[in-house]
């Protein structure tokens, strides 16, 4: 590759994959200009704080919990919807930190996860080809030509809904809702009656007792450490025009930050070394995640890592592996050995969702709880065997009582999926399944 100077628009000189076919360039330019004038959603100082915390996960002194919707839905941008997803992440984090004995970095797939890559630009519906649904920030899921036409104004709407989500998240996490005094209040009603819910209630009582003891001996529990929670946002940096418009130069350091989210990740379909996504993210100061599936090339990955993190800065880069329960033993050991041999400072995170997707007899896309757990167990065991650090987990989940993934404590079967299948994209763990997995991971963290 020839030498060049990075700018927030230099990605335009590189091939860009998974971009919508916007039908009106003038309307696109107008929407991007509007976004460029709007305030940032997050701030450079917050981004740097997250990076410092992720540096602890590189060496095993902290653990990354990243989770949320496959693709956020405009219609679900409501206070109850946001609260329910936040609740299950807070529950999982308290289980991992209290029962697992490790600080947890909480990062939501929230406040901007409105776009999705697709395997094809079009799909055939009713005998005609229509554009594929690429997330609410691009088009609508209704299978009609009009609804599927990419509309750049949706990016502006996505910004405003992301801002509303950020507002609610900040209120909940800094206004007392996320305080440890409220751990009992986070439990969903439909979870309470399950064995997992009862285990959580026991843990919550232990935390209550610990707080009461601290008060008895004179420790002031009315402080931000107890009453607030650090919570960060993330999404896949897919729509490069949107990301460019949200990129700002920090007035204190002079560095460039993508202020659409604290953390951004590159999907397995868009991490080409000579591609626009790698080019764009190489120049922003955010922590970056990169999905890696079975089709990776080790030498290319090394060059990508060197481009994204030339200073080998701890906390800058998270590798999110997504192999599937049946393939993780084939691919992960060699990947770990090669990257360890290079001396790369990486957070290693496991996405146990995408490699375990199948279509049920009912026609619903789903994932099986046992296979998700099997991949997580394999992830930890392989890291232990290789002398590397299992640093995080990346989930698609919701706080709602959906029936999208089979298995778990209530043993959702294929024929149960239709009972409350809500997702427009990929299937998510519900609150009970998420909490059940958190207890399993906590046991592994204590090893």
C-alpha cells in the first residue's frame, strides 16, 4: 500500500463493502451535512476512559461484557425497552463481578446499532427482487420496494434516537437506578420464579448484607462507587458516511474520535486490509473491536492489527472471535499462538452467537443455548491451555421475555419459537438465558 495521509474522509479512496445503494446523492449529502453539524453523542474523555479500562482486560485484571440487540429497532426506542436491556446487562455484570471476582467493563450494543451487513444486496419476495433490509438506519423491514428503498434521512433519525437512548442510559446509570442498593430491583418478573432467578436473589441478598456491614463499620455507602455505574456504548461501524460525519477533533489532544459511540467494531465481512472500514478506523482514537470468523487469514490479520494499532497500545484493539461450538477447537488455538508470538496487546473476546445460528423446522432463525455455552467453555479452556487471557464476552441479548434462542432453564423448543419471536434480524438470548450464562461464566472466571 502506498503512503498516504489519513483524514476522516480518506476512506473514500478505498473500496467500501456493505454500503447501501443510496438512490439520491443530493439527499445523502444533505443528510450527512446535517449530521456533521449536530453535537457528538459521546465525548473524547469518555472514550479514553474506556480504553484505559480495556487495557486491564488485556492482562486479566478486568473482564469485558458487551451485549445488546442484534440490530436496534426504531420502534423500540422507549424508556421501558432501554431499561429492560440495561437491567439484564447490569444483572450479568454484578454476577460476573461478585460471583466471578473480577471488575466488569459494561459495554452495550446500544444507542447506534441500527445498521446490519447482509449477504446479498437484494432478496426475492413474491417473485421480484427487492433491496435487502439493512437495519432501520437504512430502510424498513417491510418486504416492499417502497419500504426497502434506502433513505438517508433515516441516518438523521437514527442519530436523534441514539441521542435519546444515551440520555436515558446516563439517567439510569448515574441517577441511582444502577446503584448496588437496587440489585434486587433489576430482576425481571418472569425470571424471578426460575432457578436462575432464585440464584440471583440469593446473590443480591449477599450484596445487601455486605453493604449493611459496610455501613455498620462506618463506611459511607452513599457515594458514586456504590450508587453509579460506568456504562459505555458500541455499534458496528458499518455506514461510513455516518461515521465520518460523527467524527470530531478533540480540542484538548488534537486527536480524532468517532463520537457516535465509545467503542466501534469491524464485522467479519468488512475487515479487508485494503478496504475503507480498516482505513477509516485506523485513524480514530476509539477502542476498536474486530470480528474474526473461520475464514480468516493469519498473515492478513497480523497486517490489519499492525495498521489498526501500530503502537501496540493495550486497550486499543479487541479481537472478537466467532467460530461456532463445533469449530472453535479447530481455529482458536492457532490464532492465539500466532498473535501471542507477535507480542500483540489484545483483548480476546468471544462472540458465541453468530457461529451457532441455524434455521428451525418452523422456519425461524435461532441459536441453541447449549451450543452457545459450549463455545464459551471452549473459549476459556483453549485460552487456559495456551497461556493467554480470556478477556470478554460479546452477546446478542434483550431484557424481554422473547422466545428466539432454544434451550435454557425453561427449555425453549423449536415449536416454542413462534410464541414471542420479535427480532427483525438475528435471534437474541432473553433475560433468563443471559443470566444463566452469566453464572456459568462466573464459575470460569474464578478458576
